[in-house]
């Protein structure tokens, strides 16, 4: 079976518009291959979420949501690797491995289930021989203190809530291919 297919478009311009701000990382770079440290254990990596820091977000920001999405997975819905919600507005950085568990996140923040079925960060693990995958690490500046979701929510439900509450987005997009 061949996995040949067109490259999926960047999903974020397809969403309701939002202003932008800055996200940086000491671990990942836009358009650069992820280090094995940030790749899932099933694909030979260490499954460590990257360090992320953000600035210049809107002053009316009341919380943040951090996500990692792979639109290039060979399925129509793409693949959610990380969704951390209700990060306090006073937080401007997540250290490496903040995606290990809810205990690794700031007080009040938590993970919802990724597409591996776990409430944590799931590193890159594209099918061997597949096209280069893009990993959209996004920090969403949110206009409410807490999204009305809990740890049983799906990434789609979080995304639906973000459609109504996102003030701005900061995006950094590394890649990975076996």
C-alpha cells in the first residue's frame, strides 16, 4: 500500500482569524527536523516535549492553551500530539518535558487526551517511509481564565472552544521524517 498523497494545507489560516505573537524554543526550530529527544519512544525517541517560551501576546490574555498538531498524518483528521489547557496568563514558558504529565504543568493547567489516548505529550512518530511531517506547536492566547473542558475532552472539543476564545496564536513548526 502506498501512502503517496498531496501535502495537507496549513490548517491555521482555515480557522477564524487571530492576531499573532512570538513563540521561541531552545529545543526546536521552524522547518528543522526534530531531534530524537522529541520523537515518540515507539519511533526510537525519548518522548520529551520541547521547551517553549512566548512573548508579545495581547494584554487582555487570561490564559493559554498549548497544542501540537500533525496535519500530515495519513488520515483525514490529522494527529493531535499535545493539548495542554488552562495555563495561567502569568506563565510565559514551559520547560522541556512539561508534557510528561499534569504534574509537570503550572497549577490549574492539565492535559486532554492526545490521539495516542494519553493525557500527555506524544512525540513525533510518522509511518516509516512517509512524507515529511510538520508539527505545529501552537500557543493560543485565550480571553477566558479557563476553557470549560476537563481532562476527558477531546482535542476537537478544545479546538471548538478555542474558535470562540482565541485572541492570538504563536506558531513554530518543526518537521520529522524517518
